C-alpha cells in the first residue's frame, strides 16, 4: 500500500521532471527531484516524528538487525554511488543508468513484497 502512496505523491515530480527534460531544462528536472526528496526526508519526516514519535518494529529481523537496515540501506548506498560517481566524473547520467535504476526499483519492490 505504501508503494502506491509513494507513487501518488511522486507523480507531480515525475511530470515536472519529464516536462522539463523534454523542453531541454535538465537542471530544473534534477533540482525538482532532489528538492522534493530533501523536503520529504527532512521536513515531512521531522514534523511527523515530532507530532507522533514511533518505534522501529523489531518483529522482522535478519541476524538480529531490523530487516529495513539490512535491505534498504545497502540498496540506497548502491543507488547513490551509481548516480553520484558518473555525475561527478562525466558531468552527466546516461540512459543505461536510468534503465538500471528502474530495474533496481522493480527488484527491490519484488523482494519487499516477497518478504
């Protein structure tokens, strides 16, 4: 269910990103994606946790560690490296990286639904 909520909240950014790329404004697209994610991570999470603190559930663990930490963080770091290193070295991201990101997301969702 949260995947569909995430899709619904991300659709405006997706439309803005595609539209700005189609019009040749790549920096607007990148700024929109980064800005929306930073906003969600910092402001929305911060306000939500301030209003209603929560505990991380311990019922789903791998080797005694919360499964989110074991599964999600390595995927997040891999994606971050996949995007950051080529962008810093070449100053651009290629189509194959976009396809790879879509494949990583599909695999990640499949694993999450299987758990």
